C-alpha cells in the first residue's frame, strides 16, 4: 500500500516524504496514537517508500519490492508484534501478549548486514509490550543502530514506553480520523447506507478498523437489541434483568456494549437539551423520541453509572463482571425502585 491509498494523516505522511526527499531519515521513529486509525498502514507505506525502486518519493504499489512488502515477504522488512507465547511454542499475534527476546534476536540478525539496496526496516507493533529482557536487548539495537536501518515503534500507549527508548526516536503523533473521513469511507468503499454510516463513524471514534469491525460483526443490529431489551424491563422484572446482566457479562464485546450504552444515554441527554443534530446514534433517532425521559438527573446518573461500570471491570480494577453488570442493569432498568 502506498501513501496515496491511506485515508487521512496528511501532515505525518508529508513529513515522512520530506525526510525521504532530503535523504535524512532518522534511525528510529515512534508512531503514537489511538488504535485502529492507520499507524501501521503508514509504517508499512513508509517501509515500501524506502524500498520501492521506482522514482517519485512514495511507493508505486506495483513493483516487486512493493508487492513483497505488502505480502510480508520482503527480506528488508521485518514486523514484530506481541505474542501469546514464545515463538518456539507456536506463539501467535496477541494484542495483550508480549514481545519476547527471541523476536529481538531475529531483528538483530536481520539488521546485522546493510541492505544491498533500499533500507532495512523494522516495524514493532504494540511497542509498549516488551518483556524486560527483550526491552534491554532492543535498547542496545536502538543505541547503536546498524547503518541504513530504520526502526519504527508503533504504540497506542506511548506513556508505557521506557523514556530511554522514547528519547531515541523521532516521535509522530497520529490523531483520530475526522468523522467525515470515516463516514465517507463506509459509504464509498463499504456501501453502507448514510444513516448507518453516520452512526458507525461517530461510534468508531475516528478509527477505520473499529468502524469496519462494527460493520462486520452485525454490531448495529446487536446494539438495537440491547436497547430494546433494556427498555422493556419494568420494576417487576428484576429476575429477568439479572439474567440479561449475566448474559451481557459473558459477551466478548462487553466493552463496546458499554461504550454504546454511554453514547445512547449521552444522545438522550443531548435530545433532552434540544440539540438532536448532535446525536451519535443517528439511525436510532426515532427510538429515542419514543422513549423520551423527562428526568434530566436520571439520564445523567445513568450515564455515569455506565462509565463507573466500565472502569470497574477494566484494568487495574478487574472487578467482577457479572456483579458489576447486575448492579448496572438493575439501575438502568428501574428495577431498583422495587
Ligand atoms: Zn514499488
């Protein structure tokens, strides 16, 4: 993928192109910014631009070098990511895993010899997740970068990186994409209907990959079901509400569900305040009107109860998911009033 196929990040891409043109590419970069907004794509395009044989400062996307980088088989480009277990035990990519010493040894062996042409490029995804021994070994490589090599650290939690690592990198801060860019991508490239595309773009928080996940997982529909079930509970339905809470607590997408519920209450507050054009769940606007609540304080306290539940089950608290969801669903469904 070349720079010109990437959505957004014009400023960062312009800076990288300028560095290539000037022939003064630093040895190490830190690409920092939220997950799913395109940092890895830019890193891949940069690796391709540094190795593509055709002139023009970017990657042509057509030559053998570009194709090999895209396919992950170019000898100059190595990508490292956190693994659930060591390489020799069949470790697989895992966002909550760790980068291990044997991976860094492989990096070092690739960097040992200068590239015959182009540049050796190491892309480290999840660069905030090094095991201590791996971090030490990697720091040595950063301190004495082999000639003609470029190391790109990619992280959504740059505050977790060692200061000694950060200080050796040229830092680029990537920002979430504008909502309009995500919306246009969904409509033009994915054929999503405008009302739904608007809702997903708002919920995605500027992340194309999150937006794509939402679309693929049938998330729009799941989200409507959550609201319908929640709103159907009355003060006498505590047992059923508790069952629903248990069900929710076991879902893989509990985080997303809580984020969505927050956005749903936020929308209702916004409607209450007379600004319906600001709602995120544009495809559910009618449902919001049908369920108009006159109690502003109740809407606000519900919103904060969801945020509290989200924090309670997340690190570092790791609270009991089922108990947390039971308390939340009872509150939201009004069954507590019994
Ligand atoms: Zn090329």
